[in-house]
C-alpha cells in the first residue's frame, strides 16, 4: 500500500519512479494480484495516470484492462475504473479540451491518430465490442455510463468497423435502444449521442433503429424537453432523426405511415411574442425545418414526396409554416430556411400550391404572400441568401403548376393590369426587376419569368401581347422587343454588379420563351436587328467571361433555326444556315455552343433544383435551364449540318408522326367509350344477378311456407279422421266443418298469392327478354373490332345466364303446380269425408250443403288456375325456343366477325410487307442513282421518268384508238 500511496501522490521514501515504470508496476499488480482490493486500487491508479500518460497506459495496460472486464464482472467499481481508463486512452475529446493555444498545430492530428490506433487495437478482437455491449446492459450507473461513453468514442474513431461488429452481434442494436428508456437523463442523453454515431451512413442499422420504436421515443423526448424551446438534448434528438430519415426511403415511409408527421406541427407554434429567440432555439428550429425538408426533398421518390406533402397539408403543418413566413421579428436565417422549407413542401403538389397562392400577408390592405416575397427578391438591400430562397420558392410554386403560371402571366396582360395603380402585381414586380439597374435583380426576375413559361406553349404566345411604355411620348414596345433591346445595348447601361449576369439572365429567358414556340420565333426574327447582333456576338473572339454569352447567343440562334416554321422569307431555315456558314462557320458555331455545358457553374446548377450560390457572382445558371440545354444542344448541332432535303424529309416525318398520334388518340377515345359501355353492361348484369338472387330467396321462403301448410293440413286431416271414426257428437261435426272452412279459405288466399307471384315472374321474364333484345341490337351496332368481340361475348354470357334463370323458374313453377294438384286431391278427400258424416245429424245438413257448394266453387277455381299454369308453361317453352334461336344467331354472327377480322389482319400484313418492299426498292434506286451520278453517267430524275412514262402511255393509247 506504500507503493500505491507514492503513485497517488502521498509521501514515500526514496526516489520517485518514472511514469513508464510506475505504469508497468501497476500493470503487473493488476495481472498478478489475487486480492480484488489490490487490483481495484491498481486500476484506479491507472485511471489517474491515463490522461497524462495516454500513450504508455494504452500500450501497456489495454490488455490487462480488457482481462479485468472479462473476469471481474461481479465488482462494478473496478469495471467502472477500467472503462474510464479505456475511454481516456481512446477518446480524443479530453485532449482537445486540455489543449492550450501555445501548442503546435499538428498536435490535434497526432492525437486523432493515437485514438484511431488504440481503437483499431481494441476492435481487432470483435469479442471486446460484444463484451462492451453486454456491460452496457448493466443497470449500475458506474458501469453503464462509462460503457456508453467508451462505445461512442469507438464509433467516432472507427465507425464502419464498429458498426459492422454491432450489426452482426445478436440483439446488438436492440440493447443500445434500451438506453433511450433509461430514467437517468445523463445516460439517456449520452445514449442519443451514441445512436447518432451508430446510425451514420449505415442504412441497415438505420432501419433496425427505426423499427425499434425510435421515432416514438425521440419525439417523446423532444416534447418533454419543450420542443423548440428545449436545450441541447432537443438538438441531439433532431440530429439523430435526420440520420434515420435522410436518404432512407424505407424509414421515411415508416415515419409517414406512423402518423409522426402530425406530431411535428407543435414544433412550429412559436407564438405571437417572437422577441425571445435564444441561440439554442434558433438552432433547434433550424434543425426542425431541415427535418421537414428531408421528408419532401426533390431527390426522394416522387410518390413518397407527394404523400408527405399531402400529409403536411392535412395536418396543418404547411399552414403553420406559412404563419412563420408572414410573422414579424423572425431571425433572418430562420426566415430563409422557412422559405426554403415551404418551397419544397409545395413543389409539384397542386393542392399545396393552391393554398400558398391564397395566403395573404398581414398588411393593410392585405397582399398575397407571393407579391410580398417578390418584393424582397427584387430589393437589392435584402440579404443575398434570402433573395435566393425567395427565387427558389417562386420556382417551386410554378413547378408543374399551369394554373399558377397562368395567374402570373395574366398580371402582365393589358386586360388585367390595374389602371389605378393602387396595388402592385407579381407581373409588375418581375418587369421592374427585369429592367432595373441591379444585375442580380435582372437575373432573378428573368429566371422567375422563364419559370412562368416553362413547358407552357399557350402562355408563351400570350406573353407576346405584353406591351411596355418605355418613355412618355414614345409608342409602347413589346416585352420581347424590350428584352432584345437591353441585350443589344450591353455595356452602355450603367449597372450595379456583373454586366454578364444581366445578359445571361435575358438570354436564358429568351431561349426558354422561343423553345417549342414557332410564333415567338417569328416575332423574334421579325426584328431585323436581332440576327445580325447574334451572329456578331458569336463571331467575335472575346475573353473568357464573354464565352458564356457567346454560347448562349449560339443556343438562341440555334433555337431560331430549329423551331422556325419558314413563315418569314428572309429568315428561312436554309438562309439562316447559309448565314452561319458564311459569317461564323459550322464548326466554330458548334464549338461556341459547347461553351455552355463545359462551364463550371453549369455543372453546379445541374446538380439540384435549389439555387446554391456562394456569392452573387456565381449566380449564372438555373437548374431547369440546364435541362433545356441538355435537350437542345445535340439537336441544334445536328440541325446545323442538315441540308434542305433532309429538313423536308424531317418535316414530312413530323407530319406523319402527328397524323399517327392523332389516329392513336382517336382510337384511345373510341376504346375509352367502349370501356364505358362495357362497364354499363357489367353493371346491368350485376343488377340482374342480384335480382335473380332475390327471387331465389323468395322461392325458398315460399317452399318453406308450403311445407308448413302441408304439415298443418296433415294435422287437420288426422284430426278429421278421428272425428269421423268416433262420431262423437253434432258439435264435433260442426267444429270439423268449421276447421275445414277455415282451411279452404286459407287455400284460396294461398292460390291468390301464387297467382300474383306468377304474374310477377312473368313480368320479370318480359324484362329479361327486353334486355336480350338490347344486347342483340348492341352487337349489330358496334363498329370496331374490340367492341364487337366484347359485346358478342358479353351477349353470349348474358344469354346463357338468362337461360339458366328461365330453367330455374320453369322447375319452380312445375313444383308449384304439383303442390296445387296435391292440395286439390286432399280437398276432394276432405269433401268425401265430409259427405260420409252420419246423416242422422239433420240439424247440420244445411250447413254441409252450403259447405259442399263452396267446395265446388273452390274446385272450379282450382281447375281454372291449373289451366292458367299450363298456358303459362306453354308460353315459357316458346320463349325458351326464341332464346335458343337468338343464341345460335349470336354464335353465327361471332364466327362471321372472327373471319372478317382475320381477313383484315392478313390484308394489313400484306400491305405492310408491300410498303417495306417499296421502301427498300426506293432506297436501292436512290443509291444506284447516286452511284451513277458519282461515275458521271447521265441519270434522269424521278419526275422526268414519271413524265416520260406518262407520255409513252398516252402515245400507246392514241395508237390503239387509230387501230
């Protein structure tokens, strides 16, 4: 113990040993001591030395410390000392905290290397990590907390290797998930930090953690800590949620289906008093907004993004974000991130875009939120990041939103402009920014207006109507003309910022406007100064900055050629190509066109939709415009080298394709109509089936009722037989006759019921016969092949079903007739028994005679009913014969239609083969003519040959007439 006192700083005799020697002796003591107290004291001493002598302790004591973890599990104190010592050796956090400013710059790097090396030594045996996972399960604070810290440090140093060991360990991730349920906040909070390191860049572990109910636990912690008003724990939980959801489609879907999006709404209830914005609250809210953006990122699958966007609208999250957007006193970085978040929540979702268009700012008078945001975008005094966010929001609002595009463009048209000038519209703000002296406002307004025209040819034509008043006394000019005027003036206008930026923005707007719109191209070429300006810009040898402008000018000129409808004689496609050949050169033109896609800023803009510019000078390209360049660059390069004949052929091919598309759309429409008819027929069949089922149910009920009546009749018959045998008294005879009269009245009522039901069945048979006739008429009227097949097959099936129903009804009526005949026979027996009663009962004679008369009338009515049943059965037989003949007729018609279809298909196939052969012969003839021309042989054109053949035929005809 004197030795240990010397190590711990107590008084000792003799010279002090060095650090390395002391550590060696302590390690020997840990390895050789048999008493637990001695080993515990030695490990405690190593822990005290581990911070100062990190390298020596790590090299000499790591193996002994691991052995202590394996053998001394029963003593929590020594386990805690061992874990703390290993943490001090492996972790770099302590060294960073103790560093002074006077230390060398490379010392942190050396410390990082040291921690990484010790971590590699520790995890070389995977059993060590598994042992650590077992220790983390211990509830003792002095064991669990150091174990969590040590495991976190291992993940920081060698993340992927430790992740793989934990992943293959049985229940490894589940053990660590229990840390979130620990009642001690220190362990719970460090458990969140541990899971942050564990889930980094490992989708498999992310899925396991998510399905271990991590979302529920983390959201509960955020709520307990006060949402955005919480401390650093909320920040750690949000970072862990981002790790679980970012680029993980499975977890995102699980988060949405678990209704966890609804639990995010209270995060953004900041209240009206926005004065108290602490640094931690700003950080928390920033991470919360980023978490929303992770769920609706444009890089996610479209279906998943759309479902999350709809869920955010229905739970009120979008409305809460718009409230923050329009609130006052919100910090600039939170406002910017909120704008970006709202942008991606509404991007491509029509429902959310419509709601955003209806949001008004709390001003007097109220203004739309879009107008307020555009005012910030074109205001050069606003921060650059905020202006970029507003531009992104406007782009997302117009993305796949033809309705919103039309509303923006309509504010520029003459019929909708507010003459009083009391309110500023979005179109007026865009025009003001487009022609201001701030180059950044020019670029933003040009890009925003280009997005209003994206993939909308009708609005491109509408925008040609916009007229601008340049100055008092001068006639108004069109918006297209004004853009080209500013573009041609170039450096003459004094602007703040990059002048190249303004020209690039205007050129992007013009390229988007003219693409796929021949009328706009005609308007552009109608100005005689535009084409010479473009050719002059492309032909000059300018500096590196101007090369981008040259490439965009080449793209604009190429669009004017490719989408030219040759309506202007002086600017036809062929003449413009000749102009390029003379003044620029085709190779030079294509080279200048390639400057765009080779530019570094072009590659950056093509990566993601959000404008991510570090400075205003880098703001050159728009993401959607890069798609347009990629689409048109190769097409324009090919169009420049095409001859007039190839252009004609291409136009013919386009016309043919348009005709083919029209035919296809026509057939689609016909098929759609036939599908509707088929659905209607199916509905009719289903209704008839339901009616048939109802009739079957009624028949079964009637059969059961008949059986009950039979049983009652048998009972009455037995009772009557007993009365006649005993001849008890006159009163008994009267009672029997009374019972018999009641039974006869019941039989008469039942016969009336059967008659009514028979009439109902006959009416239903007539309705079904009418349905059969309708089906036959439909089979004769359908003109197309598919509808004929469908209707004929449907008619056959329906007729078969009706035939089955008729057979069922026939059998039921036969059964009913048999029952009626049985009842009639029983009635006769009753009558005979009634007449056999003792004639001595004179007082009842008159009553018996009256009963016999009534029974005679009943017998007569029964006979009439039986004759009616026979007549109805004969009618049903005739109806069955008609149905059989109609089904045979349908089968014959079906065979004839199948034959006609086969003949049509064979004729089409022969026609296609002939067309292919003719095309091949034309190609061969044209190749032979070209070869003959190359060899210098005289070759007649096809028109000359046809005219010569026609002349020969005429001469032959004249000779035959003379003969």
